[in-house]
């Protein structure tokens, strides 16, 4: 597949995306941008959430990870499912009862303005880093397919990507994202299914042959109970999955904007349950695709890229398949990219405007619109700069880097919300910024000490320790008076 064919595929998708965004964003006000006017039906939100939960990292990194990690990621996905239930039946009722625009308003109501801003700042840092990592993974693939062949720099790649994302989210915000994410889900699922079908056909596999080959592959091992010190140990990944989901979805303005756009609490809960079930099916399909990619590369003598994140792109575009396979891959990749980038940019704009600037309280509608649009541009520029920095510094699988970032930056958020929901106490919130900074530092020290002294590797469950340090710090600052 030539670079020109890739460009034409991306351009065709973007034209369709902009048309959908333009139509869905008509007459959208600030309430529509921030929360979709709370008019989204549960089935629309559920379908849109599939692509919102499956970023470009999932698309390019999960299939390539099976060589090293087998199907161990499913252990974490099991934890995700439990986390979704906590989200549906614990957090959603809290947020709907308080009718929050930004979920960090809960921290203001519960503890005070300092807690509110601490939570918002940690979300901003977390989301900028996490979303930039996800977009970086896709920009790296596009650099390989398009920009390198034409001798164009990575910075231009990032600038074009973020400019396109800014344009299509500028008008409608969440209201547009529901419709554009629905389009992206359709592209994502279609591309995944078609790629599996094409690769199985090239390997001359029937459906039964494919199932048998995947089952017999050493890479299809799911459960790891033998070595508690391993980062793939079942209970470490399962519990990490539970708390990562609660943190990355339930305490993330990006993901919760879509859930909170539903008409009622019950609609939001139905949406979350359906999303959880869909997530399991799609992750299994990505892992199966990963095994098939390695089988195909081995059967044809195709060189496996040094970076596992580039395996899918290398096979789909340069593996000798008909052009339709490359087009399907690029369409799915672009769909994931703009889903993750668009929702992240909208959430960052919402949180900074509502939480940090307190715009909905301080400004009239017209002035608020002007401020929101300026913040939107600034956030796009910041994300672009961070993506370029990751290109200079990254040396790990992107999906692993994402969860490492989450473990450090979402821990204080998880601790603050857990303390607020599970206890009746108030705290001296002026100390919360110091606690929120100290918790990740103590977590890093714990991780280093466990490895140095006991040869025990703390993996993604570092998030849990981080939250516990936050809760412990808040317990020392309790005001002995019930709320």
C-alpha cells in the first residue's frame, strides 16, 4: 500500500468525520459542549463508548504484545469488568444525584475548593500524558507509512493530527463526540473483523483451524498463577484492572462525559454494562489477531519489526495483502486516533474551564464561549508538544507506558474519591495538594525498595498503593466532625 493510498484513506475518513461533526454540532451551546445537554440515549452512548474505550494503543499495541505477554492482558480485562460494575452502581448514582458538569465538583462539595482544584490539576496532568501517549502510538505508525517516505518530520505529523482533532471537536464538544464516536466504533469493529478474516484466509484457515491454531499457540496462555513476583501474576493484574478501570474511566472527565450525557442514571448504568461486555469480546478479538499476525509473519518469512507496536501496521500494509486490507487497517487506526484525541481534548477543555477557571460560575454565556475556545486551542498545542517529547524519550511498549503513567498520576484521584465516598469525615483540604504529590513519590520509593530488597516487582497494582498512601495522608488531616 503506497503512502498516497494511506493519505487518500485518511482524507476520506476525515471528510466524513467533519460532516458528521458539523451536523451534530449545530446549535450546540456550552452545555452541549460540556455534557451533551444530558440528552443522549443509552444505546447511542453504549455504541459510542466502544471506540472511546478502545484507543489507538489498543489497536496497535495489544496485538503486538502477545509475543511477550501472551493473553495475560485478559486477566486485567476481567478486573476491568468488575471495575465497570463499581462505576455503574457506586459512582454514577453519586454524580447524577449531584448533577455535576465536571466530576471534580464532587470534591469541592465534599472537601472544599482546594480539593476540587487538586483533583482537576491531577486529571489535567494525567490526561495530557495518557492521551498524548495514545496519540503518539498512532502518529508513530503514520510516520512509518506516510511521513518518512516523503521525508517529512514527526513534528509536522503531530501538527496535522492535532489540527484535525481541534477542528472537528471545536463546535460540538460532547454532543459531537457521541455521533463521531458512533462512526468510529463502526469503523473499528469492521476493520478488526475484516483483518482477522483476510489473514485467516491467507493462512488457508477455516474458522475451526483458526480456533485450533490460536489455542495451540504458546502465546494464547491466559492465566499466570505460578510466580507472585511477576508483573503478569493473575491477582496483581486482576486487582490492578479493577482500580485502573475505576480511575481511568470513573474518575476521568474524558470517559465520564459520555456516560453523564445520558438522560437518566439508569440509562448511564445500562450503557456501562453493555460497554463492559463489548470490551471483553473486542479485546479477545485483538489478542486472536495478534497470534494470527505472528503466525502469518512466520509462515511468509516477513520480518517482525523491532517494536511490537508496529507489527499490525507492517503486516497489514506491507505483508503482501490486497490493498483493501491496508485501507481497512488505516481506517480503523484513524478511527481510534480521532476517538481518543477528540474526547481527551474535549475533556481537558471542560475540566480546565469548569474546574480551574470556574467559568460556569464566573462568566456569562458569550464570554464563556470565548474562553472555552481559547482553552481548546491551548490544550491542543500542549498535547502536540507532549507527543513530540514522547517521540524523543519513549523506549517501552506504549500500552505499558500508559498504565505506568496511570499508576502514578491517577492514584491520588482514586484515593480522594474513595475517602470521600467510603467515609463520613471531612479533612483540612489545604493539605491535599501536598498529600497528592507525596503519594506518588512514596509509591515510587516503595516500588524501588521492593525490587532492590526483595526482588519483588510491583506492576500495574502500583495504583492501589498510591491510592492507599493518599487515603492514609487524608486520615491524618481529618476534622473530627461528620459531614
